[in-house]
C-alpha cells in the first residue's frame, strides 16, 4: 500500500515536471498589457499632434480675421478721405508696410520652418522643405527631444548630409535655429545641384555625364566640340556643399592649349557663376559645344 502511494506521488511529480518543461519550450506570447500600453502611447502622440495642428489652424484663422478687419477699417477710412487728398495713398502704404513688417517678424521667429510640439511639449517635430528655382522637392523631418537636453531622436535626413557635425557645431541647447539654418542650406543646396544635373540630362543630349556622386558635389561632363571635331572633359567641383555653384572648374582636352584660350576662360567663369544647365545653353548658342 505504501509502495503504491509512493508510486502515485512520483507519477504526479513527473507529470508536473513534464508540464513545466512544456511551458518553458512554448514561445512566449507578448504581454497584452504591454500591447495596450504601446497603443495608448501612440494614440496620445497622435492626439497631441492633432491638437497642435488644430491650434495652428486657429491661430492662422485669427490672423486672417485680424488682417481682414484691418483692411476693412482702412477701406472705411479711405472712403472718408477726399479722393484728391495727397495723404490717402501715403497712409495706405504705411498701413501695408506695418502689416508686412508684422508678418515678417512672425516668420522670422519660427525661421520659416513647420514646427509642431509633441509628447505634451517634451518634443518638437520640425519639417524642412527644399526647393530650387520655385519648384518644391523633398521635405525632411527631425524629431527633437527637449528634456533633459535638446537632442535629435529621429530624422529622415540623407546619411551623406553631415547632420551630426552640424548638431555638434550648433548651439541648439539655447537656439535650435543654429542647427536648422545650416541644415536647411545643405539640404536646399543638394536639391539644387541634383535638379541641375537632371536638367543637364534632359536639355543637353549632346553632353554626356561621365561621372557624378550621390551628393552631386562632383561632376564630370564630356562636351563635343563642333570646330575641333574632338571632345573636352569638364570637371565641376562643389566643395562648398551649402551652395549650388561649383568652387572649381577644370577643362581637359587633347589640345592642351584649348582650355587656356580666351573663349574657354570665359566659359570657366560662366560655369562658376551660373547654374550648369543654363551655362551650357549660353555655350551652345556661342557655337563652342554641340
């Protein structure tokens, strides 16, 4: 009887051990509490962003209403004036001037950037738009943590833009524009160089792009010369990545004297002072390239 009891206890212990091992080998399921917590945090961030956007729209609406009221007030004052009064035009221009100064001041305060507060004021989301010759291109975004110190938490800036170096050189702990302004220069200059290269390919079929890099900071173009019946290589070096114009232009040709001729010296200056796709139009009109 005692042996049977021991055997039953051992069997029960073996069963418990098997069940424990089975539970250990089963894949752990994600905690439902953690899932709900993450979802709640995401919804809170979305709510804060929507609140910020609504507040921005309200401020814009108030500004427009104020401007409309001011314009109506000015129109009523002008109606009360004598049409031949010499002061009416002067007063109207002074009012417009004051209005524009206020708008420029508001623009200067935010630096022209689209900034939204996130995480109940603990962070900022900054959007930097790029454009060239009136055409808008990519918009890049940075998310900044404000506490305990200002730092970049996330961004979609291309890796070849020296964002970390710009952040180290800036005083963003006290003035975030010391980071945003040079970053905007780099991004817009890159957009401009990239667009120039694209326009060269589209507008100048006789010009062959022999070499370029991802930053569009170095280009090698091959020109076909109608008179000499030969080709000339043109290297454009954009060592200042905050500009759309090259800092150095070099010509190379079988005719060693040709790059130093008066015409090609003028072309070198033209390429350093004019966007490359426009400079090539002038060079073609002069009959120096096909």
